[in-house]
C-alpha cells in the first residue's frame, strides 16, 4: 500500500483567513471579558437584582474564555506550516491516546485556594524540539482539536481511518522516534512499524511517568517500582530486552547502532526541587541527555523554541492586562475619566516591558535572567497600586508617594533591574547574535 504524502502547508489565503478569524475571536473574547466585569460591578450595586447580574456576568465570562480558546485554535500553527519553516527532520512521538490526559503531580496552596500542577507525558519531552519539531498524531475526534495550544507536541489532525498510513509517513520522515509504552490495542502494530522503518539509534522507548502520590522517599520508591514493573514486561515482550532489577525510576531507553539497549543512569538528585513535578521533570531531562549523549552525540538540548508559544504568552498577558485595567477603570468611574485614562497610559508601557522580558527570560533559559521581569513586575504593580490609592484617597495617596519607604522600594527595584540588565550585557559581551 502506498503511503500518503505528508500534509501540505496552508495556502496564503487560508492562513490569512485563519489569522483574521483568530483576531476576531480574540477581540470578541476581550470585549466580552470587559462587559462581564462591567455587569459584575453594576450587579453588586443593586440590592434586588444582584443575583441575576452575577449570573449574567458569569455567563459572559465563560463566553469570553470560550472565544479566547477558539482564537488560539486559529492562531496555532499547523504541523505542515511548522515543517515548512523548519527543515530539520521531525521527532515523531507515538503514544497511547490515554497519555494525552493531564495528571496532577502537586497541589500547591496559594492562600485561601489551591493550585494543581498538572502535566501530560509529552510535556516532559519538549526539549526534543532542539533536535527537530516534536510532532504526533492527534486523537481522531473533534475534542482533540479543542484547547489552548501549543502545550506539547505539534498535532497532525487526521480522520479516524487514516492514522496507520499517516504513522508510516511520519516514520519514513522522522529523524528520531519516541515510542511511549502502554497497553493500547495498536501498540504492537506501532512497534512492528518502528522496528521496520527506524534505525535503532533513532529510537527512544519512553516509560511515561506517573505521580508518586507519596509524602516520603520510601513511599515514592514503592510507587515508582510498581510503575517500572508494569512497563518492564511490555519492553521485554516486544524488544527482547532483559530489564534490570529496579533501582531507581527509568523513563527512557535508547539503542546503539547494533541494537544494544542503552539504559539511562540514575537521575542525580538536585537540590531546590520542592515539587513532584519538578523532580520528575529534572529526572527525565537528565536521563534524556544521558541517553542521547551515547546514541546521538550530535544532539544538543540546551536551547529550543516552540512555534506559536511566544504569541500565546503575549496574547494571554494582553488579555489578562485588559481585564485588570478594565476592572480598575470601571471601579474608578466614580472619579474623573481622565484619571482612568492616565492610569492606563502609565500601566501599559510597564506591562508591555514586563511581558517582553518574560519572553526574553524564557529564551535565555537561565534562572537569574528572571530577576529582570520579576523586578519590573514588582515595580509596575507597585506603581499601579499607588496610583489607584491616589484615586481612592488623594490625600493619603500623595502622602504615600512622598513617603521615603515608597521611594526606597522604587529605587531598590530599579537598582536590581539595572544590575541584572548590566549583568546580561556583560555575559553577552563579545558574542554575535548567531552564537547567543
């Protein structure tokens, strides 16, 4: 059977239409969010109809979120467009579709509420984008198309009856294949195709992680051993390997050119990792680097980019900023309109500067660079808070502006910001842009 051709990039007309639809949905979502805030403020001012107003505001807010999610569906680049811009062979990720379910690794207390830290199995493999675009076939249903992207591998959306032919196409093009072990019905067919079409040194077996759900190292060790013993028979059955006894979590197995398995060494214990998610991410990243150093010495995982993610962050920050400023402005409508406009004009440049440095910090991938956006964010939040206080209580607000504590805090933040930027300049001195 002849394998189908890879997906063709979108035409310029279709691409422009998708972008226009994304912009329309994004603007609509922001407007609905602002209207929901206005309705909420108006509802709380009514003694009799506040419940109806709260319900309407909630519905409008949900519609705003849905519109923003729809906008991201139009903005996300297709697999074909990504490959058209990136000439490197793709890294193909094959997995049971059940691995697309996000698992909860930590529950972090954030004051009166809690925040769950979740991740899918593929989220720990994003560093493979340094070798080539990480692509996978989406689950063939409509719900797989819904969501804010990109959060993982680039998805190839196909019909339900075409997935095997498309897998063969991707395997023939792949520079590397990551096969997640599992109990899905199609795993044996995928393994057969991988062994026929992929060179041994271009294959990685992935034992997907699971949350340990344990408070002690001993409890976590038992859970990891159970996961290892669950996947080991599958690896031994399909690849003829004799898996060693469990000593520590094993997530990745590579192969030398002659088919000899390359096991990842035990992940080194790193300090300052306070979450289960961080521990698993560090372990997988360490094992990934160790295995690739033996089977693909040319692979460098230090830096990578994901198409569409900077735009996603920028739009998310812009939408959040719009809602915050709308809330502040509507709350201050009792005061002069010029004050609201002045506050917005002062806040936007600082927020834009902070957002830009967030993207730069993510690009550099160095923790200390985050000092800059953090310092800027503190400075912007401090200025916005003081300006709002001035509008609420002018006398006390102006007294706060003249307070030595406020001036000291502002000066300290500015010094931290200036020092961090100077340190970045010194670190990059003598380097050309292509080497950064």
